[in-house]
């Protein structure tokens, strides 16, 4: 989706945000981003070392160099975020192709209690 938007409308910047679990399971778009080389595409991977959408199981993100993967896929700019204040400068920087950011953060997993039936939720 982000690649299509970036190519169709090159004026605004487009930022795709995904988690480490999603990045590990769906690397498919990364080479497409590098191949198309839209300079207005930003791709931020927020790494909290868990698969949040499937219950908080640990991911293997600690064993993967996401920046090396992004560089190998052809991203023009690849950075690790050490200081959250640096996010704005990454988002505003100029690159000759897509830019990738790997941001690690501590896991703040919160258990979500879901209703046992649609009637209990008012749906």
C-alpha cells in the first residue's frame, strides 16, 4: 500500500510503520521498495521483540540485522534509531530512494481481555 501511494503521489512523504514480527513474517515488499526507489517513501520498523498481534510471543528480532536486510533490498537510507528525538530528522531527510529506520523499544505488552461473545461487546 505504501509503495503504491509513494509512486502515485510523489509530492507528499509516505511512511509505512510495522512491527518486528510483521517485518519478519512479511519481507516481500522490501525488495519492491528498493527496486522502485521512490524517494518519498519512509519505512519505520518498531522492534519490541514480540509478536503483539498474536499474543505477545517473543520474536527472533534480536537475531536479525534489519538494517542489513533493508540495505540488501536497495533502500537508499538505512538508520538505527538510538534517540527518539532523531526520528524527525530521519523523516525529513532527503534520500535518492526509500529510507528505512529500525527503532528498538522496550516491550510494554498489555493483556487485552476480549468479550467471549459478540453479544457481550454490543456488536
